């Protein structure tokens, strides 16, 4: 039986204050509030810019011992460099503090831009650069440049597996042999529900499944009704029954739906969450 985590993509949103977050809750206490109610968070600030080691240490400190963080890889790597010539940016990403999460480090998410089509050689070359353990990540981190300060984290507390997941958004990835390529490199394929805008692929390509729920009928905005949540819960149970760990993140935050949908799905999957 696989282990299930359900959470949200990010947690610092002004519209959530006074709605999901109680009035008067201090902003610095919002992460702990989420940690008491959900089992995981997808860190998305790391997509926009390198975060600081002190931030990762603080996030680890203010969440329960059994909490888990997925970390979104930087858009400089995926969107600007388009996965090519990224040895130093990858080193900077891991040196920026990712390893400071210690045992709370979950999968690394690599989200490709909608303009980047399927290129097996480009993908395979990128996959070969990715560290598969925290010790390998520490070795890579030591190759960082001066974009990361003197407080770079270049040591691993213990040697643990590092999982990677790929989210694709170009139609050319459909029926292009992507699942076989991902299985060959042990990369998880993201199951991304985007209200029909981008491909929804469900193949299991690693020992875990990574699900991103961006909106049932309206991208980033619409919530998931009871029937939709029941269907997703059934899918998660099926993956977990087959032995895969499952990570589910709601990214439909525009209308303050993500945290409530995550709580509702967590209730449906309570026996599997841990």
C-alpha cells in the first residue's frame, strides 16, 4: 500500500486571510496553521527565484515531524534555458537550501512551459543531470556559482532518495512515447488536471504518482464538487493500492478553493494519509 499526501501549492495568499486563515492570524503563523490540517505543501516560490537556506530551515521548523514538502524547480531551468545547459543552475537550485528540509524533502517538480514540445534527447540529457539521492544533490550543490551566497547548503544530513516529477503542457507529448522514456529514467509523470487546457496524462512511470489539480472547469479558479472529489479519491486509492506513493496538490487558489478542496479530499483519504 502506497503512502498518500494531500496538500496545496503555496500558502501565502492575501485572499485566504480572513477566509481560510482566521482573522488575526499572523502571517508568520500561516504555515503552521496549514501544517496542522494538511500533510504536505508544494513550495512554488522556488519556481520564480532561488529561495534562501534560512527560509527552508524555517519551513521545516514550523511544520510537524511527519510533514512533507514538494519543491518546484526553477523556471530559469525549465522556461528560460528549456532544460539545456543547466548544470550550474541545477547546482544553484540545490545549494539554495533544498537540502535543509532534511527528511521533509519530497519530490522535485519540473513543470515545462506550454511552448516546449517533446524532444526525447533533450529530456534524457536533462534527466541524466538530476541527482537521485541527497548525497548526489550535495555533490552537485558544491558546484554552485556566486548567485548563491556563502550560506549555501552543500551537505546532506543523511543519504535519502530524491524523486523527480515532470509536468508537460504541449500537445506533442501525447502519444510520443513519453511514458516509456520516463520509466527508463525513473521520473514520475505529473497527472495535471487543467480544465482541459493542457494534456491530462495518467500513466504511472515511477514508484510514485504526482497529481496537480489546477481547477475542475476553470483553470486556477474553479473548485471541485463532491462528485469530482470522489472520482479523484478513487483514482488515488487505486494508485496507492497498486503500491505507489501519491502526492496531490490543489493549485486552484484564485477563488480560495485550494485549501478547502485539499481538506475535503484529505477526509476522503484519511486512512491512507501518513
